């Protein structure tokens, strides 16, 4: 199976060398577990280290704030943006019409960007933001399925985030995202310790244990040779 490097030091050792090309991976965790940093680093290092153009799709934050967050780690985002290797797009989901129609329009826009710029990597942060625009849980699930299917058709390797309750066995915000994804990675924060667990990764003999990680001045670094007891996660 062909794979792409994650760009997260230590992670590829846990997932047989990288994400399967064309797969979608859900990154879940509670507040402060570094989901956005992970997804930004996936896009940044993909462009910097592997010359793979990436698209960071945000539903809430604006593009300037995302770029500033990347620069806070000393990442040279500006040059990569000029070269169109890092691209940031904010979805426009103001509830003025059918939400299903809005998502179709946004998928069409994202598809155009992918084709025009030869995008290989996509990060979507975050699916949880849909909740602020849709009240009905069944509608949210239906829209997320359609959105996930649309991303799969782009043949990019995609990471999307979901904010969950800070509990070990809660894997997504709406109970549906983990089923539309090929991979599921959980991030935990039990102060002062951070940890990561690869819950599933299709076609991959991934690690079955929990590993610690740190947020360094250059980004996330996972310690694949160290383990965290499941009981230590709260």
C-alpha cells in the first residue's frame, strides 16, 4: 500500500510509515489536545519536506489567524504560501439557505482548488463547527457523511478534526465521524501529560498502545518507544 509521510515526528513509526494515500483520518480529542496544531503541522511539513501542496480548510478561524498560528512555531509559511504549496480556505456556511446546498457549493469550491493547485493533502478543522449551524442531530450526521464522501472523491489524503468530551471512549462529536473515516487517532491531555492513540487505520498494522507526545517550539513530537498506561488517561 502506498503511503505519505505524516510530517509528525514519531507518528509514522506507529502506522507503518505514514497515512495510506487517498485515505481520510479523523483526529479526535477534547479541548486543548492539540488537534489544530497536528493538522497544521501535517500540511506545513507536507509542503516543506515532501513538496506536496496542501489545503487547510477552516470552518471557524480566518486565514490570517491560521497563518499566524503556524508562524508561532517558527514555520516559514509565507514563502510556501507564495509558492501555493500551503493554501488556506475558510468555508462559508452562513445559514442563508439549505445547509445541504451550502455544503455542495463548498465542496465544489474545494474541488476547484484541489484541481487547480494539484493539492495532495487536506486538513479540515473542524467538523464540530457544523453544530453551531445545524440543530437537528440526524441532519448533522447526514451532512457529515456527504461531506466526507465528497472529500474522498478528491483522491487527496485528508485529516479532519473533531472535538469530543474529554473521555477515553468518546471518539467523535456526533457519533458518526469515526465511521466515515479510514483512520481514527485520539489525542488526550491529562495535565501535565499529553498522549496519542491510533484507534484504527485501515490496511495498516498500527500500534495498539498509547504513546506520549510533547509540543515543542517546532511542533508536535511523538515518542513511539514510550508507552502510557490506559488507566492513566482521564
